[in-house]
């Protein structure tokens, strides 16, 4: 699934939400400088925000289709799985990972990030967590239970927002196990985005649980969600929490 997002990088870049400026600014402020390594750069959504904050960004991306899109947007990207990527002696002030760290082995990833970080550098992995209005969650859950009963997506909509606790704990445990950092911290930034019916249906196919659905099944899902949104008035406001696991690499003794 980690390598399935490149099926439509244009849609991914257009539809996926970005991240709060407050989070980007906090990462930059907590880093000793402005050289950033973006793990799982994708199409460059987060990278563009860090560049706008004055950073120089190098991307690592496992999917060559996503890497190609990011390069066409002007980003420098190296294609590799992060666990086997070679820093080649280069070091950075921050290693960031937007919506990607759960695809990476948490201990090997933290160790590789430490290898690429300068002493005092920051590792920051972050995710956007959806917190939909209850009526929207119920309506979407009903669609998925009807069309994809028992699926991961159906379970996610039945318990929206709770699955990320395990991801955060797994990331923090991997950082601790690497032995290269101080105690990891968790940061949280709340924000909202209003979606029209068409904007939400544009976003849905970019999620990992949808990228590998057969085309006919995906069409049924989109039709069901569209009907649900029509019944709800044609749109809704999604509350997001951007959650961050951050840790500082030990300084040289």
C-alpha cells in the first residue's frame, strides 16, 4: 500500500490537505538550522511549506511516480526506501515525515534519521487526524459497511480519530529504542477545513485504503458518499488535529 499512492499524483497533490503553519514554524524553531530532509516527500505538499519558511529541502521517496511529480515541481528527490537510503555523509538540521512514518520500520527509521541528523537536530513525524462531525461519520460509516463490510475503512469510520494513538506510540517507542534521542514529545495543532461534495470525492481516492480498490468498487463508494453528502446539504466542515512526534538527537559529548 505504501507504494500505491503514485497511481494519480496530480490528484494527490491537488486534493490532499496541507499542514498548519504553526506546526511548520515550531519544527523550524526547534531545529538548529534550515537544512531539512523530507522522508516520504510524496508530491511535495509539506516540502513546499518548509521551503516557504526558509528551509532547503531534500526529499526521499519510495515511489518513483511520486518522486517524478515532485521533481517536476522543482524539488530535489532521491528514490529509495528510507531504511536503506544512504545519507552519504550528508547531515541535516531536521528530518521530517508527513503522513508517512507509519510505513517505515520505527526503530530502523529512527536510527537512519539519527545518522542523517546533526547533533541537536530534530526528528518530527506528523499526521493529519480527521475528526468529522458525528452525523457525517455515521453517514460515511453506513456507506462503507454496506459496500465494504468489515473492511479497514469501515472500521476507521466507525471509530474515527482513535487509530492514531497506536501510530504515535509506535513512533515514540521506535525513537526510544534507537537510543539516539532525548525523550520524544507529542505536539498537537487543531484546525478546520470545509469541503464541498466534489472536493471530498476528489480526496477520497488518494487514501491508502482506496488506492487499490477495483475501479467499479471505487465508483460505488464514491456514489454512496456523494449521495450521503447530498443528504447532508452538499458539504461539511472537517476538524483536523495535526499530531506530531518530535525528538532531538543527542548532542555530541
